[in-house]
């Protein structure tokens, strides 16, 4: 057997490209958010509805004193009691408050005077708002939040068994940022490296790879936990098309949470197609973290993914 010297790692020629696992997780979150939205897992909040007054009222965020935030954003940031506002404006879904409408003292504010942070459920005004002014909004929020495991700080507190009611939205909301608030039910996406692979065919190095992904469900009621388990556990043989982040110059939501483009999930996969994956196996189990009044479950989906590696 001859051995030709090799000077490079094979099949990986650009260190700056988004790695496969990160790309896969990002796709799963966008897909899950869009699919749950299309299923009706959202709620409309209207400022003129007496039943929605509390949720429609935005709370003035008070930046910590002595910081640049206290100077730059004083009386400019207003936070809703529900985060993760829906940004997808899908023609097949009608009746949503997308984009949100914002009111100061019941008068509709021009959308050019503020920016919406959709994931954070916040409105950031260009100019200061009078301390006596009341700010309300019509918006639509996701009933089910999805998180990638290493991006959910509150989930880490549960894993460490230090969860308490203090992590929730409470009377100190004016100082609590979105990433530190808990909104349930939630689905945590935890992707594992490929557990096994098998050859695709003779004459090529192409292979099928199998990845396990845990969808960890956290809910306040057993009914909601069971509903989400039922939805996810029925996805055997589901095919999902993934988009390629390296080809996307601007994601729909930018780093500040504002809407940067009108592309929904179908637009991304149509314009920037990457791979097609199949759910080849499904497993379900309960989790007990010993948290009071919280219900957990885990649905493990095994994805079959084709890697077209040529000789």
C-alpha cells in the first residue's frame, strides 16, 4: 500500500465557515419557530382590549446608574411582559400584529421613531419619552419559546438546580434584560456530534451521518408538556430542508433584534439551500430536576444527513 504525504486536514478547507453543528442548530430553531407559528402557537396583544391592558403596557427600562446605558438609553427603552415577538409576516397567516403598533398616551407613534427588538420584546425610541407618558403596543408573541442550549442562561440555572421564582418577570422588570427572564413553555435544542455514519455508495467517500438532537421541554403544566411531546414525537420520517448561513449576507433579524429583511424560513431555504435531513428515529422520556411546579420531558430525534464528499 502506497502512502502519499498529506499536509492538510481533509474535507475542511476554511476555518472561518460556520461549523456543521452550529449551522444545524440554527436551522432547527428557525424551522421550529416558523412551524409552531404556522400551527397557531402565538397570541395577539391589543392595547385597546381590556383583557390585554397589563400585557399591552410596556415598562420603562431603567439602565444601571453610572453606565453608558444610563446616559444613552435613559427613557428610551420600553419592555413588554412577553418577549419573543413574532416577526414573520406570512401571507398564509392573517390577523397578527406584525409589525407591532406602538402608542404613547394612546396616540399611534410613527414607526420611524423607534426600533423593535423582536426577540427581547422591547421598543427602543430614537428620542427620550416623557417620564409621565404611558407606552403601550399591539404585538404578537410566541406562546412557545425555543432556545439553543448554550444561549439560554436561565436554563443553566435549572440544570444546576438553582431555579427560583426570582428569575421570572416580576416587579423588578425595569432592570431585568430579556436573556434573564423566563417565559414558559420553552423548548431547548441540544445537538450532539454525529454518533455514527455509514457509506453512501461504492466509489465515493460520501456518507450518511446520524445526529441525535434532544428537544427538552419545560412547561408550567403537564398538559402543555404533553402537547409539545405529542407534536415532536410524531415527526418520524419528516424531511427538513436547511439553509446555508455562509451564503446569507443579512439574516431577517439582526444582532440588535430588529427586522433586517422580510425573508421567512421558506425564503431562506429556497434562496440559500444547503442540505436535506430526515428524522430517522424518535425517542421520548421524562426528566426530573426537582423544580417546584415545573414539568419536563425530552424528545430525542435522530437526523439522517447526507454529506456529499467526493474522491
